[in-house]
C-alpha cells in the first residue's frame, strides 16, 4: 500500500518534472528512509493513516541519529513535496506535512581559494597529454564556474571557442550559456590540438574530457586529479571540485561583477543561493582589513 504511490511519485519527478539523476537519487533516498520508518516504527499500512505526529517522530529520529539541520531540512522538503503529490492525486484527503517547521540551516561559508592559490593550482607546465588535459579542465572550471558533473559530461560540440562561450546543460537539463576567457580558451585549444586525440585513440568519444583509457571521466576521477594537483601546488586547504566554483563566484564579486550576472552564470534559480558569496567577500574583506590595517 505504501510502495505504489511512492513509485508513482518517483515516476512523476523523473518524467514530468525532469529532475536530474542526482536530485532524483536524493529524493528516493530520503523518501525510502521515511517509508521504512512509517512501516516499521509508526506501523502504518496506508498513507491516508499517516499523521503529523508520525512525520515529527521521523524527524526526531533523524536528529537523534546525529543528522545535521541541513539534512533534516532536505528530508522535510522531500516529505512535503510527496504529501502534496498524494493530495493532488487524491490518494489522501489531507496533507499531513502541513505546518511542519523547517529547522534553521547552519549557514556554512564555502571554502574559497585566494587568487594567488588559484595561480599556483593552475601553474601546470608539463607537456604530457594528461597534464595538458588537466590544465584545460581546471582552467575551464575556474573560468566558467561549472559544476563537476557539468564539466565531465561536456561535449566537444558544446564548445564555441571562436565566439568565447560554452553551452552547458545543468540541473534539470536546463541550458545556459557561459562566457570563457582567453586563458581558458588557449588551454582548451591546446588540449584539443595536442592531447585529446592521443587519449581517445580508436574509440571516438563525443565527451570533451576523457581519462587515460579514452573513456569519460567520473566525478571521483576528477576529484583525485584535483587533489593531487593541489598537493603538488602546496595548497594545504581542503579542496573539492566545488571549491573552484566557489572561487570563481567569489573572485567575480570581489572584482565588481553584478550579483544577477553571477547567478545566471552559476545556473542558480534563486538569487538567495548566490547571495552566500556576498557573505564570503565581506568576510574576506574583514580578514584583509585586520591583517593589513595598522589600527585594526
């Protein structure tokens, strides 16, 4: 009784809402945990019998197990959306998730590299095909702020180097156009002319960046490459692929870019998501003031 509506909802998210695979996986993970609680702990056999107290009990269980407020907020969002679907499809009469309060998220400022650290990270001078590829990948990521999932799925046909932009398909397969600077264009052109054909070999592949076997890079593969390059560059900060995206946005704002333009380039639907970077720039300005002003 509980399973069929849930599977119908996942089908709705995939087909009608067009959610990305990663977002869909997140919904499935959250709601299957929720269903298990409703079955085993609340001992309910239908969604009609689920009440507000059952949802609150599930959220308390998450809190007691040490889940962060951000994780609990994400579960609440998934549960709300599912219960709204049940009402809309007339599978239940009332929305049990109404008036469930979302905990305040701990607003953690993203890790950002300084411009000097970026210069060190991108100072790759080797001439091997893999080194040329790495240089092109990191230059392009810092130049555009693309997500790692967007970089590794980028196709050669998505590049428009003579016009100075890249065509990107982000979350929910939404298309956006992002400009590229001359340095990144040169690095990508070097990769296309000098290295990519040596890596792709016999198996022609439309994906721009490939591994040493000529196949598309995985997220884990990209992360390993980035961590090794950061280590070689002497960067001690914890660095992830998203650090380059954070650095891209922060450096643009520090140099006077308009917040709306940065929002568009990052592919954020809501400008409040982009506004986190204004907090980062203010924090960095305060740090610089304290470091360099004689009376700070």
